[in-house]
């Protein structure tokens, strides 16, 4: 008996054991219906209908998953393999990479075959809270304390990396700690399962196909065995959490053993991070940024990497470093940018171009700020931001997206209506508030969403 027939048989047995209720219509009848059907006929019909329904429910999920598995393996052989072969990937490498691999349907941002790409309901309804949540003291303190400990034990290596690349060791340690807990975090996924699934059915298929090809190349060139290719849910590899293309471009052998090992070698990990940052323009000798106070006379809508001024000009406008510290003399003639991640409801910063290099590692203002802040605490001790994060939040991403669309309709550039208030959204809010006689806060709130609807 086939598995499907066996399942149907089991359903029949379970259905027979159920005491089927008589429908209200049948209960009101005596003997026959208008069409001549007896109560017993209707009971039989109800049983058969229920049997079919149960069978369909029980078979739908396995059949659907099996169908996707079949489609995935057909895609591997008929679409991906010819492309991989043309790029120099051997059959041996290809088969080893996908041996036993099935699409992982639990990964985020997937689109089932035949379905249209839509914004997931959970994402639309995700609550947007205070940016301060990103800087939980427990997390920052762990990175700072762990970084200080490893700074001592790896002092010679870090000094050599700083000399070669010009990137401060404190920044490298902060990234290492944030990305993988200094190598302690376990990567639970098979990289080929993740990248294969996403290249087959993610919202950004082309991006992940490129990364999948890079992962195959990495194995083909003997840079890592298939068994070492463990990754995050996004397909990032090793202690610095490099995507495969980043590994091919930036991973370096700094310990001199003949291969770039970002899984086990601390020197290779730290040097690879430094090489990455230099590739994206790290300016030797410059800080990442400084926490500042911004007087009310300076508009928060001046924020952004496209509105830079010499740091001496920001100082002339009344912007000062916190704790009465002066800006370093070497920085005064150089360009800086206003950053206010929570508008007037949180700390403010003057950042340098190196801040935006940190954003190349993860395209988030908060990520880059975490790394800069963590590096400062590794270097100077545990001192938190001088100003706390205000009580902002209480909105859903869909609320912020609606606000962004309303601003767009009024001619403002918000970047994109994605439900995330980046610097373009923040300064557009400030400009709208100022032009409508409101105090400029440069951050969304419930009253503002209502006012703009």
C-alpha cells in the first residue's frame, strides 16, 4: 500500500470513530427531505464530505513540501548546475555541497513558488520601539569587557594589524564581539541549505544566487571544506560573519599558515575585518565620531551624510562635545556629519566618514553607532552615553510606512516607505514640523502619524 493510500485508510478509521453530529436541518426533519433523501442518506453524505476534507487537510502540507523539494532539486540540476559549471565549479564540489540539502522553509523572507512577493504581515505589524533597545547595557558591557580582555591577550597581533591597515584595534574588537561573541557563537545552519533556499525562493533571489556561487567557488578553490561551511540564517560565515563574496574579496592569511581561516584563527579574523574596512574607505588617523550636545537653534533636519560641514563649523554653531571635552585638533578642519538616531529624543553625534565605513558592515545607523560606542568603551572604560534615549516608540512599522507615504505625497524625500525611520525620514519629519509651526523633533510619534494622515 502506498504511503498516501495508507494515510487515507487511517483517516477513514479515525472518521468512523467520530460521533458525527446531526445538522440542525436534519434534526428538524422527520423521515425524508423534499428531494427524497432520508436522514441516513444525509448522514452518509456528511461522513463522506468530512472524510474528504480531513484527507485534503492532512495531505496538503506534506504534498506541498514534497512538491517544493522536487522543484528545488529540479532547479539545482537544470538551472544552477549549468551556471556553476560554466563558472568552473566541478561536479564533485557541486554534489558535495548539496548532498542531502532540502529547502529550509523556516527561513525568513521566502516566497513560495508561484506566489507574489508581499510584505510579510508580521513585519508590517512589528512594533517599532526606541533605538535605545539596541544598546542594552548587558550586551554593550559584554562586548566592552570581552574586547578589553582580548586586547591584552592579542596585543602583539593587534599592534601588527593596526600598523598594516591603520584601523584601530578597538574597532576590530567591537565588530568581532558584536558579530560572533568573539567566536563563541555557534553557527547552526548549513550555508548551502541557507543560500540554496534563498537563491531558489527568497525575496532577493539574485543577491543570494551570487552569494551561493561564491560559496561554491570558496570550496572549489580549497579555501574551506564543505563541512566547515556553517552559517547564520542569512548565510554569513565565520567569526567576522562574512558573506561568501566578502570572504573572497577580503579574507586574509595573517598568521602565515597559508590560508585565510576566519573560523579558527584570531589573527586572520581581525585582519580580515580590517582589510574589509580599508576596502570601503577607512581613513587612517580619524575617529568614528563624538557624542555632542545640539542647541535648539540648530535644526535636527541638518542630519545626514550629504549635509557635511567642517567640524569647526559645527562647533561655531554651538555644537559641543559632551563632558566639556574639546574636539581633537586634527579633526577640526575635517568634515563631520550630524547624526541624531532618535531625533531630539536621544543622544546626538558628530560622525566622520569612518562612521559610514562601519555602515558598510551592516547598513544600519544603530549598528555603526554600537560599534563606535563599543570601541570607545573598550579603549576608555565603561561610560554610557551622556544622554538617555527618550520614551519613543509605540508604533508599528505599518504606521511609520504610512507616515512616510504621506510625507512623500507632500514632496519630501524619505528614502523609501519601508517602515524604518532612517535619516532621510527623520529630517523630512523635522522639515515638515518646522514648516507647520511645530517644534522639530525629527522622529515619528503617534500624534504625528495622525496629523499627517
